[in-house]
C-alpha cells in the first residue's frame, strides 16, 4: 500500500473509531458532565449498576436477547437443513426471502411488526374477553413482541451461517455413516450436528448480540418495557452524562466479546476443514 493510501486508510479508521474511544475514555471521568474531564474515577460505573431503572432495562435486554438467540438458532438451523435438501424454484424463492429479511431496514421491520401485532391483538382480544370475561388475559405489547420481531431477521442470519457450514461439509463422512447402516437421525446426531456446532454457536452469539443492541425495532414493539438501548436513548434526551458513557462502554464490551467469540468459532471451523482437506 502506497504512502497516501496508507494515510487515507488511517484517517478512515480514526473517523470510525475515535468517537467510540472517547465514550470509553470519558466513562472514567469523575466530573458530572460527559465531555468535561475532571479526573479519573470508576464512580459512574458504580452508579450505573446501582441505577434500578438501568438494571431493569439490562435484565429485559438480556432476557429478550437469550430468547431471541434460542428461537432464532433452532428455527434458523432447521431452515438451513431443510433448504439444503430443497431444489428448484422453492429453494430460489426461500433464498430470496432470507436475503430480503436481512436487507430490509430496521425501521421498516419495526413498523411492519407493529402493524401486524396491533391487527392481531385487535382481532384476538375481543375473543379472549368473550371466553374469559373482561378481567381475563389480554394480549399487549411487551417482551414477547420484541422477541418475535427480533427473531424475524435473526433467523435469517443463523440460516445463512449454518447453510455456509453445510455447503462445506465433507459428504464422504455422511455417506460413510449411511454405509455403516446408521439411521438418518443417527447420522444427523453423530455426524452432521457435531460438524455444525461451531456455526450454530456462532449464530446464537450473533443473534444475541444483534438483539441486545437493537433500538429501532424494539422502540416500536416494546410497549411499556424498556430495553437497555431504549433506556439510553431516553436518558440522553436530558443530556449525556458519564453514567451513560459507562453503560455504553459495558454494552460495547459485551457486543465485541460476543462478536469476537463468534468469529473465532467460525474460523476454528474453517481451519478444521482446511486441515482435513
């Protein structure tokens, strides 16, 4: 790389990551204002973890993220296996739908799922009231609707990751298992599933990360529940404090840790495949 291009690349990286570095740096500020450095302190981390509303939002985000990751992983893995055995126009159709789910902007998914849930609840709640009376259960926006909306796009991510692993599997291992009179379920459990495990775990971690840090979709369908990104957005309306920087730093560390772990799992699988080749 030539000298000017090297400096240009460096300027791009500084532009991308300097704001993140500043958030982390000023999260250790002892002063009350986010960008007014008054000295080094961990006090805002203590205040963030002692903030009842922030901890409730964190618990909501963790619960939503885990449910989203679990459902997306199961459905996405089964979808990938099913599509791998599908041929012709149905496969092309579902391939297109999977890519569309990833390409559609989050605000469109948020609005679409909001309309869908409102329409569904409007149709079912009168029926529930008729069956169980006016004091019976009613459907409303909450954690379940956030999970449902997040699963819509995360299962597409898991499907693509698992399908990429399926495409790289050594078919001779599956054929050997069948030659040894293993049942289809036995072949899947003892051969296919262990080979897919790194990709499945990577999909789980990525799904959790995308759900944990999502604001746009959750903002539309969360109802009275606050996820951590929604809490941060509500808090910065009153001004950015070092406490918000501390919360943002914790979210950043969690997200980077999960993304690096997912990337490590995928690369370890690639090295294993290359070693067998």
